[in-house]
C-alpha cells in the first residue's frame, strides 16, 4: 500500500513539473526584407521616390515558430460579421480603424445593415478637438497622430458619423492614405502658436482646418443618400446607423489604479486624460473578452505588438515564448511589471472578430488595418489583413478593449459600491 502511494506521489510530482515546465521555445535572429509597407503602401503614395535606397535593417530577435502549433487559416475560427480589412496606409490612425470596424459589426448585429463608415471623418474631427484643447490648455496636451479607441465614441457623440462613400479622406488619384506631411505641418503650426503666444482659438482652429482640407479634403456638412434624403452627420448616426455611443465602454486591467473604479488610462495617446475606463482584475478582463466574442459581440482591442512572439512575417500570429515568461506565470503582476517598465506599450489597435478553441486554449482572430498583417502573404490570401492571437498574448500584452456594455452588465454594479 505504501509503495502504491509513493508511486502515485512520484507520478504527480513528475506530471506537475512537466505541466509547469513545457518544452522551451527557441529564438532566432531575423533580417526582414522590405514588406507590404514599403512595396505597396509607399509605392502607391503620390510622389514617392521609388529610387530611394532602403534603410538597411538590423537583425531582430524573434521566436522561432518551428514545432509550435499556430493556426494557419482564418477559416478555422468561428467569426462574427465584419467588413473586409482595409489599410490605414501611411498613417498612425489604427485607433480609428479598429473602433470603426467594431461599430460596423455592431450596426450589422443590431440592425442587419452592412454599412462602411468613414474612419477619416473621425480623424478630421479629432484634429479639430486637439487644436481646440491645445489653445485651451495653452499647449499642455500631447500632439500626435495617435489616439485611443474611445476617441471614436467621443467624436461620434459630438460630431456624428458618415459613410465612407461620402467622405474617404482620399484625394482624387490617391491609392493610400498618407498623413506624414499633413501632421508635420499641423504640429509645426501649433508649436509656432505656443512660441508666439498666439492663443486665438478661432484662428488656430481655422488654420488647422485649412491644412486638413488641403491634404484630406473637407467633409460635407450635409450629404445625400440616394432614396433616403439629406443628412447631417448627427442625423446619419441617429437615423441610419442607429448606434448609441453611450452603449460602449472601454475596459482596462492594470494594478496602478484601483480595481472596480473608473480610472484614467495613463498613456500619451489618451491626450485628453479620459478617466472613464472600467478597471477590472485580469481574470475578469479575460472572461469578459471571451464572453463577448462567443456571444457574437466583437471588440476593438489595443496593446503592444513589438514582442519577440509577435510574428507577422512568419505566421500572422502573436504568442508568448517560454523564454519571455512561462504561461502559468502570466498574471496581473507580470502584466503590470511590463507596463511599468515600458516594455508593454499602447502602440496598436485591432478588431477581434472570431475565436477558436484547441486543447483548452483559446485563439482569437483579429482584423487589422496595419501593414504587418499584409506582409505575410499576397493580397487575396485568406489571411491577408488578419492575425491569430494566443490568449496568453492578450492576457500579458493587450491593455484595453472597447465593447458594448451589455456584456459588462453583471459587473457594472460593482463600480457603484
């Protein structure tokens, strides 16, 4: 009897050790040749110098995916309806693309309308908001192209929305968006306003509008939809898209602010210091994400895509290597540690549109507007514009997501205690 118990104990110890110490992943150094960004986006932008010598790339240390299970086809995933991926071009406007894409899916879920909204209408209005706040704060806000996903909600509440067919932000003949020159001009102008102490709000806003109009065109104040009549952006949002911006909340999970409180997400792109984020423990964060996507409610999500386990070229995938941190050690402390020391940043937003489960693990399908998801295969490839994210990567590196608050209804009462 004692021998039997000793044998059982020995087997349990070995099994536990194996479970806690899975096969170690290996890394590799990789030099990447120019991809979709250089070969398609930049070459498609007007006046791009094709003869420019590409900058020599340094070798990057990445996870070697050999021998690791990674989904290879987006058809493996159970997906919710969404528009096909579109490129953000040479802009830093992923925040608008991912949140807009999520709201398009919400329009379809709620009213079965297939509507393509204008990302650039939101971007245009966001620049106006920034110009106003730059004056009102006497230059004490972040001036950049980046923003947060809930900025789309903020803009919709104030300005409304419009279809992409009415306003695309592309001038005649343009294939891809390019905001490089436009942003530099806006930033230089606002810096000169601060230097000259020229704080006339009307003049500043009108000047920023004139720069925007030159580079991306002016959105119409009223537009006509065939068979439906004339609409302002606010009327279009209320009567056609029928989306209520107040139905969407941003969910956060980090330890530097109290859980079960609405808090500020302390990153530069939250330039207006929004403090409406619902901060919840990490386990609840992951449960809400899975609950939403399994119920057919998609989410837009943002976090870090600069890790060794982020493999756009090799596999259109993101996972956490064991040489970074073993799966069983990923918790709120590991997450906060990386955010606090700057290795986790809020640098990209995407749209979660599907999931698959395999051997107790959940993988998520993310629709993307960036160039990385387009480099791993030719246009027309079934995975073009998509990523496969392991749940561990989201748990460790994706900081916040925007979702319909109906999936939070069981947790919202905790915020009023």
